[in-house]
C-alpha cells in the first residue's frame, strides 16, 4: 500500500480518498484545508476545489452547506486502495 501524497495546497495533511454518498463520485480530500480534487483532474494546486463549494453545488444550495448536516451525512472515506 502506498502512502498518499501530501496536500499540495496546504502541505499539512495527506490526500485521502472519499466519495459522495448520493452518487458514489470519488475524490481526493485534504481534511486539514478541505481541498478537493476529482480523479480526472490531477492534484495540481490549480485544480483544487473547496469541499464546501462542491457540496453546496451538489446539493443545489448557496453558502455554507454544513448548517444542518455534518460530513458523514454527505461524504464517506474510502479505503486507501479505494
């Protein structure tokens, strides 16, 4: 099993595999700075998105999507070989 890469945006945590519960869409997430990368974009800083923005868009909301939910309601971690 390989060690996940360090987040290129913050350098504070590793990128972890996650997926959306609603549609199974997989992504890499830095749980320190909440930066998200889709598998097809690579993990360059220019391709980073913020989890809050992606979740709000998926839910059809504007602003903070966490006022009535927590991460476990929307996303779940995958095994490292996920």
